[in-house]
């Protein structure tokens, strides 16, 4: 690997030859997370503005710029768009936080939108109001630059950037390697989130089929809604990743394209999991509704059984409560004990019959 000139390279020439000059320190704006120049897979030291960074790369005729932006407004991103020649429609989409995952080509620039997801910690899936939080990540890919625009507070790329800084061989493949690393990073988070959601669904399934569980169909439907949000983030990404793996553009060299196939395989795994979650939750909703109906039928049979038992003393007491002088055994000494005995005997008989049939 050729030696990398330190601190931005050679900037000036005088009568005594070339003099190395440090790049002018440029304070990063609040919306610019990081701006770096990579040459030969190595990150050049110093802090760069976006204009100085791309000038350095194009002066050297090698390397690329990676700029990370976090929720910029129209005025903030316009300067970057003018410097790198970004298409106005792509810039407009990058400002909008609610985009569908997609891949578009504008002249010699690719625009990729991916949804990021985060698992929200909670005590129990049956009481949580939110389980999945989504964000968005827009990526502009050019011949000598990568620009990432992030929406949301959970999808930072600082750790990924540090990992790539420690892997110069990977960065030597160019800016497309950064795009692959971002896609792989996002899909790995999909795998992690689906694994944790699977545990939550297992807890729900156990409670649904527990004999005296209190879980309701509304709680399962809430989980189903969270899975639907995850499905909207995952499913549309399959086509863009597949296109990148199949040579959709010359901005992605063959060496990087093979890595996108691995991302596509992982994304297929995630998609299959999410589809299975959706089907399982639909089944759990049906099972819960059936369980509620069965419980209602059981309660109704109990009510009916006790009503039938109570009918016996009510009927007998009603008969002997009529105002007639000539009722059988009305003035008999043992009439009252006999009536009470008959009532108890009939009620006990009915109770045993209902208990034997499973109604009580």
C-alpha cells in the first residue's frame, strides 16, 4: 500500500519545493455527524468540511468522502446537494422522514432508503404499548462519495464507522463497500429484533393456552400491529438489495456485489420470520376469541344449572303459597318437613346430574 501523506496531503508549493500543510480545522455543524476522507482504505486525519473533503479526493483522483447527516433541514442539506450534484427529487425525499424502502438511480448517483428498527424494552409483551420503534436511513452513493441522512435517534452509524476504520482492506473497495456495510448493519438489527419479538410471542402463546390466563385479544392485536410495522420496514427492502446484488449499477463493483447476496439471504430469513409471526398472531387471536367464547358457554351452563336448581324450591313454594283452603297436606303435622326434604332431595339430584355432565 502506498504511503498516505499525513494531515491532508500536500497543499502548497514554494521556491524550496513542496511543503506539507495541515487541513484547516472545520467545526462540524450540529446536523453533520461526521465528515471523513478515505484514501487507500485509510482515513485521513483532521476535520473536513464537505467542500474541502471532495476537493481533496478529486485532486488526488482516488479515495472517497463519507458524510453523515442527522435530520438536516432544507437549507442545511442544500449546500451538500449543490457540492455533490445531488438530484433535487432525491434531496426532497431525504428531507421527508416517512419514505418507503427503495432504490433509485439519478444520473451517476444512487439513492437508497432503508428503514431502521429498534426493540423497545418492556416488562411484559402483554402490557407494552410499543415494542418496535422505526427510523429511516437515506444513502446517496456516487463514484467518490457516500452521504448518509439519518432520521431517528436509534440508528447511529458511529460504531459501524469505527469498525470500518479498522478494516482498510474493506474500505479499499470504495464507497460501495460502505453502502454494503450499512445494509448489512441494518439487516443484522432486523435479525436481532425478530429474535426478541419471537421470545415475546412465545410468552403470549403460553399465556393464551394457560388454563386461567387473563390475556385478551386486544393485547395480541397490539403485538400484531407492531409486527405489521416491522413488516413494512423489512419486506420492501428485498427488491433494492436484490437489484444491488444483481449488478443494477456500475457504482457497485463485482467484489461488493457478492456481499450483497449475503445481505439478501439474511433479509429473506427476516422476511420469513416476520411472515410467520403474522400468521401465528392471527392464530392466537382466533384461539383467544374461541377461548373467550368457550368460557362464556361454560359460564352460561353454570348459570343455567343453578337457575334450574333454584326453580325447584321456587315452584313448590309458589304452589303452597296459593290462597286455597284445600291444598294437599296443608294442615298435616309433617307437611313442612316433608316439603323441605323433597326440595333438598330434588336439588341435590339435579346438582349431581349437572356436576356429572360437567356443567358445574
